[in-house]
């Protein structure tokens, strides 16, 4: 147990300030770490969303190209049959 004489002394005040500063420093470091992690996660999520949009766009363009080529092939097969049977 702390003696009453020691609580009011300058040594105790210095000790108290030292302990408080350590806790404040830890609190500051934890806040900086949380902010840094938040920024990193936010940046990562934005990049992933952009990559996902690009992949969807590429697959959509591939589907359109496939539909156009398939349609032209079908027309090329049907057109001679229709023209030569008439």
C-alpha cells in the first residue's frame, strides 16, 4: 500500500506523469494503427471492386463478340440454302 507521505511528493507526481505518458503513447499508437489499417482495407476493397468491374466488362465484351460471330456464321450457313432453293 502506498504511504500518504509518498502520494504528495514530487517523485510520485513524476512517476504518475511518466505512467500517464506511456498510456497516452500507447493510445496514440493504437489509434494510428487503426487508422492505417482502415486506410489499407479501404484501398484494398476499392481495388478489388475495380478489378471485379473490369472482369465483368471483359466477359460481357467476350459474350457480345461470340454472339456476333455466331450470328454471322448462322446467316452464312442459311443464306446459301435460302438463295439456291428459290
